[in-house]
């Protein structure tokens, strides 16, 4: 890694600096606002159709927690099932090892091209760049990923990686770049969705028909049978999973579920939370290899199980809940910070609220970008409310903020590492200590409240020193003319304060 980026990704500035630049892009903000509001409104309607949504959400949470508690056992069961079905399992401790394994597997086939199913795990490890360095071309086949790849861009959303692009920009990318990657865009291509989709279909079809090697991730892996599952909306993924002779799947170890019955829960919650559909148009499942020449599916199947910081995350009792994530992106679509800053500001393939808690755990908080991500939130809690597996993202954000400020000892790749307290937080720590002292002394708190009320007309509109940046974009709350305690005594009488405490404590 370099500068806190995953392998193959450029170094990024801290989130505040990146977000400051992003919010100035009015086109970006308009694209994000339109897309996120549209998706989240459709999702709300789809979820409202189910009377038992809360029960499904709780079931998904429990399945994931049970799996994570016994992850070693289920992974061993998964390996046995995959091998029994004719596949081969490889274990990758980090990105470098995963890239090496995949590169060697592709080389062994003698091919120099692979077609890819949309996969965040392969983006996380920088697989495309690693293959390119070895003379192997990886072609993205998901429409949004194709747009990103042709545009020499980076994904900005979990579900729709090209959400930051509008139709005119996509048309220009197709016109200018398609020819260098294969079949060029049709003459006179317009920005109508049907024409753009048709241009992508023609461009990709020749790659599907000649590809001998496919690379995928997986949404789920079923331990009891060794079955892998990919859900999608376009059908391009199914082409990659069925046509190539060799299939290589790179999957995070947290994606395993124990049984088919457990999988059924997520096949209800994932499509409604992601694409606002009752079920995914394409749900592809494969178990091992296919022997018959006329049958669909690969003749050789390799599963690369990726750790890359997940075991370290599992060791954190608060932070491990991030590993429940099923990559639905619902948290991005309701987040006011993501809506204004966009995905690139997070400096990770995992943007938005889930990225703000997942990336610092997978990569550590030693870099500026990762130390800043837990602060990329207003803690409004909307992300928790929509999460289909009930990840308490605000709780983890606060937990990670404490880690950044306090430093301390964490485990990285099985080794104890001591993190230094973050620079620039001395004033914050001093303010919190002072507040703690005052709140612990009722007399001092009352005196401070009265003093603040009586001097309210002299209060500045912005904070001095380090607080200036915070108040530059926010109005400081106005201090009331009379403290609440004084108002209570004046309106309820001197003896009312004690009875008030009893009333509150009795609720």
C-alpha cells in the first residue's frame, strides 16, 4: 500500500480536503443528488411491501453474527465442499498473495485476456493493475464498471460505480475510448439509454465469445455445498460465469453463509435494499466444475479466499460488525455526506458510511486518509436505519474515532502494532477533559450556564483557533437568555427541581 491506498490505487488526500474539492463540482453534486434520491425512494417503496422486513433484518444479522463467531469452522467446511465438487481452493493472506495466485492461474492457461464480473474484492486488491503489469488484459463487463474502465476513472458507488457520470459524459466516453478497447461505438451514437446500452452490448459480445478465462467475486458462498452466488441485473455476469473454460473467483472470507436456508434470507433483503427489486433479474449459482462439453459452466474452477485485514477486523468486538455487510449500498444512498462529497473523496473502493468503517479496519488508521474516514459522517444514524443486516455504523464510527485520537495497540496481520495518538487532536482532548470536569460538578455547570446566558450578546459567530473550520460552514447555536435550571425554578417553584428529577427518572 502507498499513502493509505489499496494496491493499484493512487494515494489520496485526507477526506476533509478531498470533500472540500468535491463539493465545488456542481455537476457531480447534481448527478449524485438525482441518483441517490431516486434509488432510495424506490428502495423505501420496495421494503414497505414486506410486513416482516424487521424480522428479515434481524434474521440476517443473526446469521452473519453466527457465521463470524465460527468463521474458521465454516470456511473449512466450504473448502471441503468446493474440493468435493471439483474445484480448487487457494488461501490469500493479503492483496499481494491474491494477485500472485490469480496471475499464475491465468498464465497457466496460456491466455492473455480475462473477462470480469463486477467485483469489489478484485478492486480492493488492485487485480486489474496487477494483471496488466504481467501483460494480461482484464475487461470489465458490468456496464457501469465498463464506463469507469473506458473513462480511466475510479468507481464512486458500490452498486452503480459510474453514478457520478451523466448520459452525455458516458456517450463521449464511448465515442472516444471504445475503439481502443475493441469494437468501436456506432456512428452517430446519442445519449439515450437504449443506444448506450446497445453500444455496450455489441462491444462486450465479442469479448464474451472469445474469452477462455473469467474472473469473478461472489455475493455469497454456501458452506454446506460449496456453492457460490452472484446476483446482478444485466446478465453480463452470467455470460462470464458460464462461457469461459476457466473461472477464478476472488472472495472475501466473510462472504460465507452456513446453509441454503440462511442464503434465502439474503436473497430477499439484498435486492430490495440495493436495486429496489423484489428479486434480482439474474441470480447465478455454481458448484464446482462442469464435465460435459455441452453444459454451461467452467471446466476448471479456482476459489481464492481473501483475508486482507478481515481477520484483524474480526478481532475487534465493536468493529467486527462491519463484516456483516452484504454490499447493498443502501447506506450510501441516504447519507448526506456521501450525497455531497461523492465516492472518490473516501479514497477507497468502499465509499460512503460502510467505507468509513470498513477501510480503516482493513487498512489500519496509520495513514492520513484512513485516520480521517471515521470523521466523514454527521452521525445522523440514517445508515443504521436502512442497513439490512443492522450494522450500527455510528457506533463503529465513534469507536474508530476513539482509536484515532487515543492511539493504542491493535493487531495487523497477526502482529501487535502500537498506534500513536493522532496529531491535531490535542485541543479536542483538552476540551473533552474540561467538559467532563464541569459536567461532573453541578455547581460549576450551573455557574457556567448562567455566565453564558448573561454574556450571550458578546459571543462570536464563529469559533476561534482550530474550531474556525467547523463553524465556517455552520451557525453556532444561540445561547438562551435564561438557563433551563433557572427557568424551571422560576416557573415551578424552588421545591420543583427535586420533584422534576424524580419525574424524569421515573419515566
